[in-house]
């Protein structure tokens, strides 16, 4: 499989996320949409919004955004304020770079083997967090 390009990701994606919080011993889920729009030569703007439900709590609206830069066969992901987050190779199934956040460590794997459906699997561990989040992306 060839590495995917920015144009492959453009558009609207339906997202379904399952969260297993081992520290709080509860499950969560998010359903919504992710929009990837062009930033010209700078890459893509990623914005997701959806309904998040944790355990038995009432659902809340949740959103977040990132900037994706395609460089050297990888995607460098930054927060919207420009701070580096992580990087990944947009092909096959493999690990992205880790992201330390204080004493917590964020590890990610991406799976593009079922393209155009794809997955991001985050495992977060540390003194404040212990969860796994699996997000499935399908074309809208």
C-alpha cells in the first residue's frame, strides 16, 4: 500500500470512539464527525466534534482540533497553537511517535489496512491517566 497523501484524507469522516478508562473503571464513547480541510501547502486542518458519554453520565458535546503537516512520508501532528503532538506514517499498520504530557505518556498506533476505513488506537498511562481509546473513521 502506498503512503496516503493529504488529498486522501480531505473531507468529512464519521468517527466512532470507544474509551476504556481503567483508572476510573468505566467505559466511554464518542460519536461524531471529523472534518479535514486544506491549509494549502501547510497541510490539513483537522477538527472533530461529537457527543461524548462517559459511564452513566449525561452526554456532553466535545470537540478538538489539530494541524497535520505531510513531510518526508510522515504526518506531523500539532495542536492548533502549533505545539508538536506526534507523528505517524500514513500507510499500513504501525506505531506513531510517543507524546509525553507531564508524567503521563500517550502512545498511538494507526491502522490503514482497511482503507478507506482507518483507526487510531491511543494507550495513555501515568499517575493521572490509564485508558485506551480506539477511534474508527469511515467516509461520510
